[in-house]
């Protein structure tokens, strides 16, 4: 299962898996920090004097620096030793987490989320880069599914367990505890992770002859399929960034009269569904040698199940099923990275991953404040500080629209076969 580079570096299977899991811990940590505001929403609105739009904007600031840094992160991983990049990224993310716990107003909250997003920007790309470097190419679709599963577990940790900590420690002390975990993770990477990247990344001569930044970007952005796949991933991630990461808890509290911890548990079922379906979808796509069909099925399943969640008050057992399936539908996003790899040469693989991931995180920057704006815009009673069910449904209908458009893009724009790829890769390499 280990590739030729791995064999040259004398990594055993156990060593390769250990390296992968250590890097993946950064992703788990980053996802927990990303979604933490969803279970702190009432506390943040009270202590920082925020409205729904303000909360959505402050939480969404995380995604602005995250999105901006995606291309630079890919370029850095394509050119330098990953270990030091990962350590610095964890420390920056940890600093942002600490400052969020110290925030006393909207502006400090936004600044801390910007820093957290800046450090977190390297997490997902680092895991994909390492996985593509130490495992055989034929396993990459499966590895992206496993990576997405681990990210989903991280998000689940950011909901019900953190809700429990917030209840007992307060939201500030909870953020201080998370920052301590981040510092411990950076220490673990420094002392335990024995990996400096493939010989290509470490060879100065190869680096001097590598593609320029301009040419690297040209290879990626001049492929229409890269844009279609990225747009699909952006839309299919909107339910996770807009609903599961922030507004889902408040919606479930309103519709089902749940307390915050119970609503966080139900909302975390979307992350559980994503965790379950991501590797299964990777296995399915690999077994049928077709990544297009799972994309269509994912978006279709999401449209149906989220339509039921939004449209009617479901019995609790059926709500559990629909939340699991709605989250599982978003697993199609993980397959987009396998398609991105197929459509771009190895010399720009990290940059291509980063481009696709940038599109995904932009969905958070768009949908979190947009939903908050729509909720407040539909609120007719300006004298009342509380928002009724109808306001939340009005704001969250944009999630259903995202599922539907993702389905249309997968059917109409993303190609089933890419016979042009080999020729395109050869031309790009020559360039």
C-alpha cells in the first residue's frame, strides 16, 4: 500500500499510518474549533451583544482568511518541507482560539476568528498532501473519504462535547482549554512526526526547476472541469457550513423545543452521516470505477432529505434518519478532490487541492452570514429579540437551493469521462 517514494524512505505501513494520523489530528482540532460557535450562539449573542447577522458575520470571518490562504498553502506544500508549515499553522490556529476566549466585543471576536482561519487553512491540504505522497494513487479516493470522516468527527467534537464543556465551564474557559490542546498538538508534531515530504519537495535542484507560481496557477485555472468540480463542492458543503456548523442548533431548538445540548446532539448527526458515508462513497466510486454517479446521487439524496427537514416537523426517529442522510449526502464533496487530482498533474497537486478546498470554505464565508441576514430580514417584529420558526425556515431555504444546484451541476457540467486528461497533463508538464 506504500508507494515507491515511501519505500525509498523506508517507511513501514505502520509508520505511514502513524504519520497520516498525526497530521489528521490537526484537521480534527481545526474542525472542532471551526464549529464551536454553533453551541455558543446564545452565550455569544448575550455576552458580546450580537444579533443574528452579527453572529453569522463574526463566525464567517474564520472562512475569509481560510479561503484566501488556500492557494498560498498549496504552493508552500508543493515547495517546502511540510513539517514546519504544519507546526506554524497549528500555533497560529491556537493563538486565534485563545484570543476568541478573551474577546469582549464583536471586533475582537472577528479578529480572533480571522487568526483561527489563517492557521486552519493548512489543515485539510496538509492531510491530502501527505496521503497522496505516502499511499498509492489507487487508494486516494478512499483516503479522501477517510480524511473527510476524520474531519466530521472533529466537527462532532465541536458540538455535543463542547456544548457540555460550555455548560460546565463557560464558553471562555472552553476556548482556553481548546487552545491548550492546540499547543499540545504542535508539540506532538514536533517530536513524533518523522516526515519531511517526498524527495521531490526536499531536493533543492528539483525545486529550482519546478513550475513557477504563475504557471502552476495557469495549469489549474484554465481547466473548466476544475471550476465545475469546485463549484459543486462549494454548494454541497453549504449544508455543513451553513446548517451543521452554525444555524442548525438554533433551528432545532425552535422547531423541536430542545435544549442546546440535545439540539447539538441532533445536529451532530449530520457530521456522523458525513463520517459514515465519506469512506463508503470512496469505496463505492473505486469499485465501480466511476466518480460521477456518486456525485449525482449525493446531491439528489441531500435535496430530498433536507427538504423534509425544512418542510415538516418530523417524528424524532425520522429526524435522526434525515439528518444522517442529509449529512451523508455531503460526502460527495470529498470525491471532488479525487476528481481534482485526476484533472491536474502531480507537479501542482497540493495547489490543486488547495484551490478546491478554497471553494469549499468560501461556502462558509457566504452562507453563514447570508442565512443570518435572511433570518433577520424576515423578522417583522423589531421589538422582539427572539426569532420565530418561520424566520429560520426562510433563511435556511438557501441550503435546499444549494443541494439542488449541486445536483444540476453534477448532471449537466461535470464530465463522466476525461479522455483529454493525459494529453492535457503532458502539455502542462512541458509548459
